[in-house]
C-alpha cells in the first residue's frame, strides 16, 4: 500500500482531487486523458503496484466480512474485479461446497502466477473481462 501511495501517478491524482470534485471528472482522466484502468493497463508496473495494494488493503477487511456473512448458502458466486483472489479464497475456506468465477481484467490475470486461489483451483473459474462492459450472470450471487 505504501508503494502504491507513493507512485507518481497516484500522488498527482490525489493532488487533482479538487479539480475532479469541481468538474465531476475522474482525476486520472483529467491528468492523463484516459480512464484509470486504461492508464494502469498502459503502465504495467503501476498496475502491478495498484493490484498488490488492493490485495494488501483487503487483508484487513476480508476476515470480518467472511465471518459476518454466510457464503455457504450459495452454490455459485461471481466475484467482480476480485484482483488476485484473496477475498474469494477466504470465501472458499468458509464455504466448502461453493464454486465461483473470478472476473478480472486480462492484465491482472496475467500477474497471477501464484495466488491465494491456488488451493481452490478446482472450484474457481478465472475469467478475463471488463466489469464496465459485462459481468457473468449465471450464478446464485
């Protein structure tokens, strides 16, 4: 999270937040002329830092969510933009019969040499896609 917070593009986006609020436009778009995920796709090192930071950030939230919610009530689930699979792996640990699809951008999937999903690969389908275009609909949740 610290590396991501110090990346130049992120610092510049934070500095442009006042312009983003005033104009209603995304700060990344204001600075670089592209949507945030397009910027990250075009800048793989920054994209990797972002994805690692999101996983790091999730480590504090995931245990509480999995403890508070009964995911075992579902037979199938789709996690949209689930990064490297940390949250989904915790859900699998709490719901042993669950099958799931992780929808994520192709460049994020390409980073997944080792992932928290490895022990659950027989229950997890990893699908490349863009949540802004479409998401799989064939699941209970």
